């Protein structure tokens, strides 16, 4: 039951990031068609709820980078991200990285990014890895917060 509730909130986050110009029904159709297609393209047929949770587990960030000016220089400081802010940021990365693909229909773009995020590849997973690498490099600047 908790899994279904979490999946509903995740799907609504993706829909919210996806729709433009008040076309919420179009965004809803796109998301649900991507979910049904990804269920079959994942190799073996899996439950949609477990697919959504797996994708968001792979690209869910645990840190964020905040900029702070100290003296004359600006430091990029890694901070832990609150649990409530992880899923919206993850949905935003997933939708924006699918929009950057530029390969045709929105459904195909989102499906491609969704399947690549399932195997921990794609632009959203790459963004998570680069964010973690930046945080490791700048961990000495935590003292400025």
C-alpha cells in the first residue's frame, strides 16, 4: 500500500514537470503510455510500481550544492538534501534530461530516458554522478556554512 502511494506521488511529480500551457491531460497520457511501454521494454515483465521505485532509486540525489560568497570568492558547498525534496528534484532531472534528447516525440524521449535511468545510465544518472563528484571535491568548504 505504501509503495502504491509513493508511486502515485512520483507519477504526479513527473506529470507536473511535463505539462506545458495547461495541457495536463496530454502530460498524463504521455506518462501512462511511457509507463506501460517501459513495463515491457525492461526485459522481463515487471510491476509498474517496482519499476518507478527502481528508476527513482537510481537517480535520487542525496546532496545538493549551494553557493556562498565568503570574502571575495564564491564557494560551492555540498549540503544534505531533505527527504521531501529528493523526489521532486529527481522528477525534474528526469523530465528535463528527456527534453534535451531532441529525438522526436515526447513519449519516445521520456521512454528512452526512463529505460536508461533504469539501468543507471542516461543524462539524469550522469547528473547525479557529476553532482556527487563535485561534492566530494568541495567537502572541505562545509566549514563556511
